[in-house]
């Protein structure tokens, strides 16, 4: 608690205490904090101390107010103590966020310690802390040539994830995935040289049914995040059509994870969320985001290849998955879908005769199938819609 309270006093706001302390008190406080980091054995307290050190350092390090700190941290990361290694990387991670420009002069030294710890440490806490630190540091670099100096760390960064999974440590793997998602969103171009290997690894995780849902969902989120990074890395994911098809297959499989709720057979109110699972919801959301990100020219050919098999299958879950997929990709693929409107609408009309009650909730009203209002408005005046009596009877029911 004392570390938490001290941190609040050292935060640069109206209660900022540091400038009012004597030089002797300032020196004593800095020495005590570093000594506590070395001596503390309780992990939760150590992390609070790291937060406090980082808060103080962010205010005084740029003005050379703590010359002993960085030498101390480099000494920690090369020590035999995994506790000190982790502590140093936790502080490096926070300083990269707060005052990253102050660390840039040490880019060569940081590259070395990151490479060493990510590549050879057997302690996953140290590796996750190092992964956090390197990702934060890469984000603080304004020069692309400086970021590219860390390209050789990427295989070790991914191995931190895969080795955690191979050791059955999914909690650590999920931490690594969350950090890599942050990198994919902020600096997607950093991944471009090794994109095939990185995306391939993520899809392999997403396909592994033996893993926890949370782990698989995070791997999918990584790929979707890359697809959405159009402004920072235009067209990067479109260059990997084999992976787009593979991802679409994964998401379609998730739409099959829906329970047959008996209430559908007698319900008076249409509860479109009944029977949905977390897999199903994730599949819906990601199909929508993927279509918006990559557009109809990329997604419609994949959908046209995969959806007919779902509609021809005997299982009602596959029929339902195909209709939901059409609804989810409609916004991002509207222009291309309009060019093939008769084929699309025929798929929907055929579902009207499916005996399973859930299908009545998908195509009726037609706006639910389309998925968004602008597309519906454009469809109102399409000749095929006007002269399709089956469709018009359903949309006006």
C-alpha cells in the first residue's frame, strides 16, 4: 500500500511532491526504491514497486534526474535473478510508453537484451515482460529504419506464444496474444516481412479445437486486426488469399456452434439471440469486420465457393450458418453482391421452405438478411426484387 500511495504523490499533477523534497531526500528515496526492488520477494508488491519506479522515472529521467536507473536496469536484465529480469522489463515497458524518446539512445543495448531474453530465457514471466517491453518500445520509435532493426526479434516473439501453448500454459499464451494484437493494430507494417509465417501460426491456433475458446478467439482477433489496418498497411492481407479462405472456413465453423432451443418451436416472439454461444457471436462479428475491411472483391469469391456446400448439406445448422454469413458480409460486400443479386436472393428464398423454425427468424423480414439499411434501400428498386412475389410477400408479412 505504501508503494501505491507513494506513486500517487510522485504523479505529475497538482499533488506532485518531488520538487518540494530536498536533494538528500530525493537521493534517499531513489536508493530505497531500487533496494526494495532487489529485496522484495512478494510478486504483487514487486509489480507495485515497478509502477512507482516507472512513475518517478518518467518525470525525472528526461532531465537526467536519475542517472543510476538505466545502468541498474541493464544490470538486472543480465543477472541470474528471474525476479530482477522481469522487474527490469516491466519498467522498460512503462518507460517506453511514458518517455520512449529517452530510451532511443540505448536502442542497441535494448535490442541485445530483448533478443537474449526472448530467445533463451526459460521463464515465461520474463519472456512475457520482455515481449511487452519490446512491443511498447517498437511503438515509440518514429523512424521505420529503427523499427526494422527489431525484425530479427519477431520469430522469438512468436515462439514465446507457441512454446507457451506447447507447455499447456494458455494463460501466458493469451497474454502474449493480447500484446501481439496491440502490435498488429499499432504497427502492422512491422509484421509484413514475415506475414505468411505469423498469420499461418495464428490460423493454426484458431483451428486447434483442443485449445480454450479464449485462446482461439484471440488468434482470430489478431488476423482480423491486421485486416482492419488498411490505412497503416494498405492491401497487406489481400495479398494472402489462401489465408482469407482459411479464416472464412474457421468463422463458418464457429457459426455452427448454436444450440437447438426448444422454445423456437413454440415461441410467439422471435428471439434472434436464442441458442447463441460465444463461438457463434465471435463468428458473426468477425465475418462482418472481415467483409468491411477487405471488401466484396476479396470476400464474395470465397463465400461463393464455400456457402453452396452449406446450403446443400442436410443439417439445419449449416443452412442457418450460410444465411447468417450472407447477412454479416452484406455491408462490406454490397456492391459486389448487387451484381449477383439473383443468385444471392435465390439462396434466401430456398430457406423459406426449410422446416426448422429458426430459419424463419433469419430471412423474415428481408432486412434482417441484408443486414443494413442502405443496402435494403438500394434493393427496393431492383427489378429482380420487384418481380419476386415470394420475396415481396415475406418482406411485407
